[in-house]
C-alpha cells in the first residue's frame, strides 16, 4: 500500500511489537494538525511522555489508547543493497545530486511504504524520498545511490558521516530519560499534543529523521 503525501493513514507493523514508521515518512507536519516532535525524553509515566525538544522547549504528549513503540538502531552504508527499500532525507547541492541528511533502511516486509518524494521538515528545503535502491556506487565522497520510485529516478550522495539507521523491536521499557525520540502526533487548538506511536533510538542512537 502506498501512502500519498497528504494521507492521514498510519501503518503499524504488529509483528514483534514494532510500530511501523510509515507515519514519519508519509504524514506531513504541515498537513492539518499533524506535528512531529523530535528530542530527548525528560519523563515517561502512564500515558504521558515529556520531551525536551530539539528547539529547547518541553512538549508534553498524551499517548492514545493502544499506542505503540518502535525502535531505531544504527546501520551502515554497507547495509544498503540494490533492491532495498529506503527512506532518504536529502538537501539540494547546487547542480549535482542531492546530499543525504539521513537514511532509513526499511525491513523487507515494509517495502513500498510511503513510496514517493515529498517535502520534509528535518531541515529547511529538505525532501524525503521513499524508494528502492537500483544502484549503489562507492565514490571518493562516500556513496552515491540511485533510487527508483513511481517510474522516476533520483540520485543522492551519502557522505561518510551521514546517519544511517534501520528499524528494530522496542518496548515501553526503552522509553527512558535521555533517550532520543521522534513522535508524529496531533496538535489540538488548545496546544495539547496526542500521539498513537513513538519511535525511540536504541543504544544511544538519536533518531535522525
């Protein structure tokens, strides 16, 4: 199933308790009342998660009934193989290929999730491309990958320092103070935030998305 940029559908991978991150890749923060909260956990109790955001403020998130948690763990550029399905956030680099900000390698079972290219809010002018790797070439500046999606192609360079991650099972016990998280939720008119899933970095990883 492909999720269009304005889709309000959240896909959840139930196996192993892993919450699929389709919402992070396909839902836009500018779409209605959607909001993405990035930062480090200050506290977690019951259905309340308090996050010190990367902007420096605190965000209190109410977790909805049946909420899920998924993990993000470190990977490497050598893990990216032709045929893999990836989500790559990138920035334009003049007249050459875009440069990757981060790469998420999806499990094989999630191939096709949120396929396409869309604006992303990791940095100003950044884009997110969910696509299949059709080619991977080692170069002086790291790697260059060619992505194919919806009949189109896009070439992106991946410098050696680019964060590369994949998904892993996680539990509520992983929501410890100091752990990095990214939460896609809904912001109400009164400013309150609620969410149905949390992505947490494992083993000290800060989710780069």
